[in-house]
């Protein structure tokens, strides 16, 4: 299965290949922070045994966090969370109802089995990785430092856009 | 586990005991039509292995139809449908969002794994059983006749309410 | 009227020709499973007598299941269900409100008259046929076996997509 | 069937007796304006033949307008409108989803078959009758004059409430 | 101001020129039925005095029905209804929120001042005219006959589409 | 009409007496800040002439700001804004749809005629007055100082609640 | 930072450069009315210190009103309002959910800290500036006169569109 | 400020004391797992400086995770996340719109600043603590073991409810 260098810490699962564009930002952020990951298509409905197997074995395989992207009746994150005690991050993907169904299916988990849900679509894709990094940084000081650098870059980008705006408006 | 007389044909699962009031109408209709059933609390998230086991074994255990009631991120019906080829009927139960999340989590299944979804709440509870009876009646003429009788009774009830209305309005 | 070979078991009705793209997946699945069907445009509002006639006579004509696709104030499935005791499957079609109106008009049936509702749009089109096959398979072992084959193919497709993903990501 | 004095001009149908509290305002307004009416419970789903019969025969029976109240998958007004060329007024009744499903099921009719939809619940009950009176007043000058009187009374009620407010606030 | 031949009976107002595509179906139906109309852009917010003037004087100018199209915070129909006792038909136009805001702003009128609301967008445009014709037909037998003809044509169009479907599917 | 001492600066209008509980917080805040106001029931639909008259004359009568509370198809704020160039603040009141209709009817104004919309219900009632004070404070230094005092009190209340919490939790 | 001539009175902040197309109408209206402004990208989440700094210092820097545009979890206007007693106007920008999330995040402020919310998207962009002008006009008679001129032009534009409509329809 | 024994690892903030009933389950779970916490009312809008101070200093004070509960325009979690690189968990609290506004304001964060959102209301309160424990358990084996015990207890509770159900139904 696809993974980048190092023993993977993040398990990234997508319910369908239509979720890949949403999750490209997730993979890019994980690479940017040097977090090794394993990525795989895995559907709560089409490959339920594989979903249970991956989630059940994730902790002993050395994973620290699971990221699951799915759309519509998005059961993947919840199903995974029911088979592990690792933190599970859910990314609601766009759908016929603009992702509202995906969001509600992911976030409205019953008491007992939490899913850490992020925003619908590409913003959520990026933020799922950043949330994973925030969690991993709790026991990795270099990641914590990298997060501070990332925050600084966010500010710099706003500053650069302000320079461009000044020129555009001729001020 | 609870069941009524005869080899059970309908497997009725509820994600939580808060779903029981919604499903009392379901059980009453199954009894009225003499459909033997097995009923059990079973959560997609708290007892995922039991859910998989019940669904996987349902057909060989002689069940013909599965009815699943759940609320909020209502994954139960979809999870069951992923482990069986029997028809699975989903009942969305009321929630903090009036059951809209339950409905979308139940009905918006991806292509490949259908859930036959009925109305939110008590109307759905009753109708889940009636839909099961409509399915079972395809190979049971006495059930088909009973359904015709049920339809006639629906009409009679409307007629009786019209008599009461006439009196109430003094006409 | 259009139908494929054999005495039709599934009656497929569409409220409008704009629903045809949604239902092409339904017809394809029925053909794939060899389920003979009759398909026809029939509107609850423009041809109400035809809708009543088709539904009332469906059982005696040998149909086992009715599939109805409609959008917006999607009354077709409910109107058909009021004229038959066969199981009726409703497919909510996209609309000005992304199909939310179609979904609620189809699924929120009152106690007494169930409609088995599937997902909005093309996923629902495919799943309406699969649900029909699940129902027909209760008394047809070859269909039950074909459903098992279909499930296996769903898994194989996921595996194939994982191979493609591995290549794409250069892993 | 219940009706008030005179040859009835308004046909008032309710899908269920739970709709009666919503429609008491409708009946009260019709009486206030002296519009003779016939009122009856009639369900699109439980008594579809009666619904078709009432709507088909309404014009020749002398009715000028039909008012239909229903909730959830509220098909009644649309079904009636498909069987008559009289104006049909739809009142969406409260439901598990606060009447949003009732509203969308009533108002989102396809091109060709209009339903004149009013507000959800009791405001809609009152307004369904007032809309009927506005229609009937087109050929009845005394009704037109009564409507002007009604408008004047609405203003007077606001004035009276302002008097009460002044006292309450001690101004 | 634009109008077609004869003393106008229908007053058609649009809040904005972006509503014209929605209302072309309305004008076409009025022409098809030979209903003379007056059409004008008139905004509840940009030309409130003109809106009040048109509505207040509509009855004495011989109009029998008012049709108002508007989007977003669609106040036009309600504002007109507050200045007349003629029946007012509201057409909710598409908006940033797919017309849901337009629909709620039009239909949720308080008890006392009804607006006859039709579907969002082009279906509503066509149906606003058909509802006007249904109202006018109460005192015009030729319009009533034309409506019967229109209903027959709706059925014929479905039949023609079924012929095309049969060919397309090669059946 | 009700008003408190001094030449009124704020014109507070409510569409219905059911809006009074929502607006009691508004009146209390205006009194707390010593802003003289005039308050009156005035409906966009039941007293449209009065609404136009009040808004048209508000500036010359010395008012600086208008606050309008209404529910459901809440047209009041928009109608007032169309008759004045004063800032108009809209308070969406609770309704059958929890105030979502009120909110959309108030806020979604077309380009050209703004309404300053605040939160649904009692929070909006309080905030409508605070927003009015923020506007009036631009030319009244004592009001500006009072607003700073109000902000300080908000902080003190949080501190007091923290003391109570500490005791409650026994910490 | 970008600003037009004169000591700026309006502080216009945008959460992201994707909000610029929404706010071009705002800037154009401010220019049209000759209101000097300062415009800057500033994010509640990426540059929270800058947001606090700008809002805290706005009053003493001579600003009279703050306009804030943001989308999705649109916190910018509320965050600014918590750091100033100036009136803050919020513009909800389009998002994956059509701006419904942006609207609710902007308008549903708790009692104590108001945000003057305008419509979603471009209409809101224009109206944010017009609302600012209405506020500034309270102490600037030339702005008040300009607003009257603006209202007159709105009416003239409707008249011009009616001329075009007359020609288009050949009437 | 309130806290339980030990150097606190979880910082629990609530926007208002009306959020306390929602968060009692959170505090109970933290106590059950022996996770020391600090709890405090802190509003993004009423005490913005305190919110910034707490979040900015949380990591150096030894906190590992922040939990923030807020309703309506629920900005608290997002504001905190903008001032720290610790993982921030957001709990959307019930509101006038049933918590839908709270949910969207919490979850729809822009790319760059993630909030780990859990379910609306009490289920979310419990799950926020469980998610915090899952995160802390990554570097604390005794917590990981306790989570396994918690999962086992969830299953046992379902089993106990099934015993009760069997008795209740007399089976």
C-alpha cells in the first residue's frame, strides 16, 4: 500500500477515489511536516472487513492517528473509531447536498465514540493533517517547532497579500 | 434474546434504548401481522463486532429482512447492509437536530449498498414493519391478504374520524 | 411500453424525462442481474390516472416491486404506494434545492403507507435497483448468489483503485 | 359530511385529524365571511380514491376553491390539483421537521400543476381561508367589501395593542 | 408600460431584471391562454411607493390577480398583498441560497395577509400563470375549457416522451 | 405613543405583540444607557401605511436609528429601510421554523437597501439596542464612555461566574 | 496599507483574498460617496494579534465604523466587535455551504457584543458600505443628501429597465 | 480557578454558564480517567484578552489539550486554536437553531487552523473528554488501557439493556 518514508504514524483512509482531490492537501501537509503515513482507499460499506481490520490493528502497527475522508452517508470515520482507541479525524467530503450530509454523518457521533471532525472539503483536508501534527507534536518537539513556523508563514502570506492588494488598488 | 413465536423472519435492531419508543409501533405491527421477529439493542459504534456478526449471519439464520433504528450519526443500517445481501430497512430516530442528521446518515448511502429508508420517528417505526410485511408478502399470500385488510382498515378509520368530525362541528 | 426480455418483475416509473440520467444506473443494474423490467414515464401530477392504474394493477400483472423516481414535490412513490401493497422504492431526483425537497417529499410518508427511500440522485438510481434485487433474491437463489458476486466485485474495484493510487503517488 | 349552511363553495380537506387544530382558524374565517364550505378528512395515501373522486367532481358540484391541509410528505394538495382545474390552496402542517418537509412537499410542484401554498401551521390555516375569500370576492362584491372591513379591523387591533402597550410601559 | 392586447386582468411585477428569465414562462402561459396582462419591474425596496400605488389601485384598474416575482429577502408579494384585497401570487426566485430564502420570505406571511406561493424558479413562473388562469376561469367558461385542454396536452406530452423512450431503449 | 423621557432618538417598532418578550431586553438596554426612544407596534402587512409614514418621517422627527423586530416572513425592517436613509436594525423573532425564516427575510436584502441584522431572539433584542448605542456614541462621548463601562461589566460578570463555579465544583 | 484620500473613517477588513470579489462593491460605494477608508486583509485565525490590534486602536485612530468580510466559520466581525465599541458590520462571504455557515457565524452573536450583519455575498458587500454611509450621514449632512440622491438613482434605474422591457416585449 | 488534583493536562473552557449542563459529562469523564484539568468560563467575545492569554500560555503551562464549549456564533474554539499549536476540541452547544449555528461556527475553520469538532450538546460534551483521553493516551499506557476498559463497559451496558429488554417484552 502507498506510504511515504519512515514507519508510518498517520493512517489516511478515503472512502472513494472521488475523495482524493479533497485529500491532496492532507497528504501535502503530512509530507511538509515529514510525518510518515500510509494511505489507502477503504470503504465502510464496500470493504467493511478491511476497515475493521485496519482500525483494530492500527495501534499495534504503530499508528498514532487515523484520518478518514468520506462523503454523503459518511460512516467511515465513525466505523473506524468504533474499532480503535486511537484518535480518529473525520473529513466530510462534498456531496449532492454540498457536504452537509457528510458533515452530520461524521460529527454527530453518540456519547462513547468520538470523531474529531474538521471542515467540509479541501479546507478540512488540509486541517485534518494539521490536527494530526498538533497531536503528534505533543511528544515531538521538532514538530511543535515546525507548527510555530507554519503559523508564522500563515502570517507572512497575509502580509504578502496585503502588499499585492496595495498595488492592485493603486494605493 | 427477545423474540416472538415462530422462527424469526425479521431482525429488529436498535442502536440505543432511547430508540425503543420509536420502535414500539414496529413491534406492534409485526405482531399484528404475525411476523416472528428477533429484537435486540446493537450499536454500530459500541458493539461493532456484534453488528457485523448479526448481519453476516442473518441470511443463513433464516431472516428475510433486517430493520435498524438509530439516531444522530445513524450508521447502524448502513453498517448492517454492508455485511449482508438481505434487504435492510433504516428508521431515522429523533435527535438534537430533529432527526435530520439521522435521516441523512441513513439514506445517503453510496452506490452499491442500499438502505431502504423510511420516515423519521414513530411514523417510520410503523412503516418499517409495514415495508417488511410488503416484502415478506411477495412469497406469502396470507400476508398479502392481510395487507389488503390493513389498507381497508386505514380507510375505515378515516371514515370513523369523519363521523366524529361531523358531530364535533354540529353538522 | 419499454421492457427487457422475460415477464417483467420490476416496474420502473419516472416522473419526468429529466429523471432519466438519474435512472440509467438503475436500468443498467437490473439488466446486469437479468431482472426483467418495464419502464415508463408516469407523473403523479400530469398523468394521475395512469399512475393509479399502473400501481393498482401491478401485483396482478406479476410485478414484484415498483421503483419510482421523481424530483421537487416528489409525490410519485407515495401515490403509487397508496394504490398497491407491493414494496415501492422511491428515488429522490436532484432539484432547485439539491434534492432535499425531493428526499423529504419521498421519505416522510405517514404511518400506514411506507416508501423505501434511497439516496438522492445517481447513487440512489443504482441502489434502487440493488434494493429491488435484494428483495427479489429472497425467493431466487441465483439472484442471491449474483448479489454475493456483486459484493465481491465492489471489493475488487477498491483493490484496483488502490493499485492505481500506489502508482500515482509513486510508492 | 360536515358543511355549513348554503351550497358549499369551498371544499376543505385535511389529511389527518392532527391537522384539525391548524385548520380551526380556516373554518372560523370561512364562517366569519359567510362562505359555505364542506369539510372532510381525506388522505392522499390512506383514501386515494376518495381524494381523486372529490377533486374530480368538485367543479361540477359547484365548488369554487379547494383547501387542503397536510403534514410531512404532504401530497394532498398536489394530488387534488392533479384532478381538477379549480384553484387548490395548500396548508403545510407542523411535523417532526417543524413543517419544512410539509412546506416543500406542498409548494415545489412541477410546471403544469400549481398549488397556492400558504404559511406553515395556524397562520397558514387562517390565510388559506382569506385567500379563498379573496378569490371568491372577484365575483362577489359583498365579499370584497367584507375583505376591506377585515383589513380595517386588522389595523384597529394594532391600534388597540398600542394602547395596551402604552399602559403596560407606564407612558 | 408593457402589456398585451385587451384590458389587462393580470398584473405581473418583478423585483429585478434578473427575475425575467424565471418569469418568461409566466408571460408565455398568459399569452397562450389569451389573458391580457401588464408587466413591470417594481421593487418593494427600491420603488416602494410605486409598489404601494400599483397594488392599491389594481382592483379599481380592473385587475383580477397580481403575480409578483422576487428573490432573496423577497418582500414584494407580501408588500403588495398588504395594499390590496386581490389574490396575490408569489414566485420565489433563485438566490445565493438556492431560493430557500426567497421561498420563506414569500410564503411565511402572518395570519391576516395571505400570499399564494408557488414553486421556486421556472416551475413557479409557469405555475403562477396557471394559478392565475385557474382563478380567472371561475368566471370565464372558455378559460375553464382551455385549462382542460392544457391538462390533456400534459398527458399527451408524457405519451410522446414514452414513445421516444421506447425507441431510445430499443424496446 | 409610548416613549421614555427626552426627545426620542431611537424608533423601536415591533410587528406583533408576540415580539414584545424578545424586545424587553432592547428597551431595558436603551433605558440603561439613557437613550430616549419611542416604541410602537407597527406591521409591514397589517399597517403598511403607518410603517411607511413612520419611516419616511423618522429623520425629520429627530430619530437617529430605527430598530424593527418581526418574525416569519419578517418584512418590517426591509420595508422601513426602503422609506428612510437612517440606519435600520432588524431583529429576527422566533417562529415555527425557529426563526430561520425571520433571519433570512431580514438579512438577505438586495444591493441598495441595507438592514443591519442581529441575532435571532432575545440575544438579538439586547444587541439591537447595543448596536444603536454604538452608532449614537459616535457623536456622544458620554455614550462611548458608558459602552466602555458596559464592556467592563461583561468581564466582571464572567469573573463572578467563575467564582461561583469554583465553589460549585468544590475547588 | 491601502486607503483612499483623506483621514480614513471606515476600516474595511477581509479574512482572505477570496473575499475581494465580494467586497469590490463595498469599496466602489465608499469611493462613490467619498468616504475615506483603509482596507486590509486580516484573518481572525491566521493573524489574530493584528485583528485585535486593529480593532482596539480603531476608535482612537479616528475610524467611525468597521466592515469585516469573512466566509465559512466567519469569526472576523465578532472578534473585532469584542475589541471595540465602534459599530462593526459583518459581510458573510460565499462558502462550501453557499454562505449559510458564514451568515450564522456572523449574525448569531451572544447578547453583549453586536455585529450588524448584511446579506451573503455581493449584495452584502454593497450594502455594508451603504450601511456605513447611513451611519456616517447621521453627523454629515452632505452624506445624507448623497444618500437621498442614491435612492433616487435606484428608482431611475428601475424606470430605465422598464423602458428596456417595453422594447424587448414589443409593447 | 477550578481544577482537580495534579498538574492539569486539559484546559476546559466554556463560553457561558448556560454551557455547563452540556459539559458536566466532559468533567465526569476526565475525572473517571483521572485526567487533571482546569475549568473556567471564558468568552471569545466578552473576555477576548483572557481567551488569548489562556490559549497563548497553555502549552508552556503544561496543558496538552484544550476543550472549548460554546453556542450560537460559537467562536471560542477557533479563537483559541488561533493562539496555540495544541490540539483544540470544540463542543457546539444547543442554541435557538438547535445548535446548527454552533456546529457550523465551530467546524468550518479555514485551512491552516484546525478545530477538532465533536457532536452538538451532551454527547459532544462526553466525547470531547474521550477524544482528549485518546490523545493523551498516545503517551500514557495506563490511559490507553483505561480506554480499552471503557470500550468493554460500553459493550456490557448494551448487554445489560438487552437483558432488561427481554424482560420488558416478556420473552
